[in-house]
C-alpha cells in the first residue's frame, strides 16, 4: 500500500493546484453539528436515501416536499403509528413514488430512530459519537437495526448527513484493488477491516477526514 504522500501528489498533478484540489473535497460536519440535527430530519434523510436508491436523485428530490407532507414532517412519533391501511392509501397518492417496500420502510425506521433516541438521548448522539476509526461498524449497525440500509445505503446516508465516512464506490474499490488492500468489493468483516485500517493510516499521515481521502482515492482511477 502506497503512503499518503503519493496520493496527495497524484491529486495535485491531476487538478493542477492545491486550491483546485481542495475545491473538489467535501467537509464533514462537527460532532456538535451532527448532534444538533433533530430526529425528524434524520428520519427524513434516511427515507430520502432509501428512495434515491436506484432512481434519479433529481426526480426523488422534486417529490420530497410531498413526502414531507404525507409523512407528517417525518416526526417519528407520528410516523411510527402509521399502519398498513394508511400506507395503502399512500400507494394511491400520485404525488409520491409508490414503491410499497420503500414506503413501508419509513415507519419501521421511525421505530429505529425512536429506539436509538430512547437509549442515546437523540439519533444525532449516536451518529456524532461513533468513532470514525470504526466507521464500518456504524455501517453495520445501521444496516442491522434500520430497514433497507444495507449495501452502500449506510455510507451514502452518512455522507448525506455530514458524518465523516469513506464510500466504497466502484472507483474507490478499483483504487483499493490497485493498492493491494482488497481483491474484490469489500463485504466481509475481514475485508472491511482491511479497508478501514488503510483509511485510518492515511488519515493519521495526512490529518484529513475520511471523506476527503475517499474522494482523492477515487480520482486516482483513470477512465
């Protein structure tokens, strides 16, 4: 595995200057900012991530105000009470994306948000306090306890809310293969631990957040 210096030099050469490189890189939210996001906004973002999966994001985003109305502003205390008959009525609401499993995920994830809030004080506390040195552990937690948050949905959700994370996109996985860190898409705990370890080393060397290292790594793949 090459060190961070190589990654930085490669990206500097690709973008031509430090300023051009920095303009490409995301900034994660602070722990205080993540903790300040309310439970209804987390439920909205969880639901938005699920509905975006496999669909054009702009299509889903254009419909989201109607979803906010249909799901009571994503207040988890209200959404958790939505039964099958209510969801069936939503299946006939032409303003929405009428996907039964995705619509059904919203009250299930409302229950998840409420359970976490009861234990931690808020859903934001869980997200804010989870150490980024084990971000794959948070992916597993969200996938195990949430609904329809497997695969890339958990890391993409975390990027949406502003939690520092890398995302194993096709380009990132290709770069990790080139570095000899994995030989396939990481899905086993062993492979995910190897990827986490590599990102932790690059972070220790650079002081950069995982999200920036992830984007930089993706840019090392030639198309």
